[in-house]
C-alpha cells in the first residue's frame, strides 16, 4: 500500500518544523484537569516550537485527549510524566533550566521581564488551585501576565499561549529559530521517529 502521508512534501515539512523546535523551552502541567485546556496548551506548544512537555499528575488523572480536540498536536510533542516534584524540578535544573511558575505573589514578575532566551521551564498550575504546594516549594520565582481589566486571571490555556508567544518573540529576535539546536545525530533520530508517528493516523 503506498504511503500517502510520507510524501516528499510531507518529509520536507517534518524536517522544517523539527528544525524550529526549542528543546530548552518547556512547560510543566501541574494537575491541569480540563482536557480542552490540555489540548489547547499542546496546540500552542506545537505552534511555538516547544519540543516537549512535562506532566506532573498526582491529584488528577491525565485527561484522555482525542485527536479532534488536540489537532493531533500531542503526536508532535514529547510528553514526560513525573510523580515526585523535587526530583522533577531538580532534573530540570540539572539541564540548566531556570524554573518559573505562574502566580501572583508579591515578588512575581511580569512575563516581559523574564529572559526567555535562557533555557526555561514554565510551570502551569491547576485551574482552581494553582501550583500544588509540593511543587511551589521548589519554585520561588513566579511570573504573571499584566492585565488591565476587571478580571485578573486568564484561562490556563490562554495564559500558556500568551507566555509562549512572549518566549517566541524573544527567541525569534535572538535568532534562535534560525538553526536547530539539535546535533545532526539527534536531529536525524528525532526525524526518523517523527516519520513513524506520521503514519499513525
């Protein structure tokens, strides 16, 4: 049976999209409950070149995501699950990442004040509870999106898109989308994996 998905045009697109991926920019989803929110977040991750997302689910079950709601974005985003907050945060720090979480503490900084050209992990808390205490204790640096209306919070998926847009804006200006940060071997390994994923429709 001919492979109608992996045409030469599709292979070219896979390589072009992979070349823009940012392995040192990631999100941590901390017990986000609503599958529509998770799907929208993953679509934003794909759109802005996020390579992988970390899932910290201890109180909620990771929601089942249909391809129709996620736009198949989850196929192109590496998902890593965690069960212990300290180990997860330390692992990210060991990769040289600055860790920031969304919040409204007195020391929280607006997203425009964060240097997103640095390796960065952004923690998004539960829709109602925010960051869980066992996560927050490891994340002293909080960020917020400046707003000027009566309502002082955004839906978590909208917040994710807004933060990722700011990160993309900074990285684009710094030329970080111009050349893949992956080594040639890493790039070809991921490309081969993506070709396999592209067949699973």
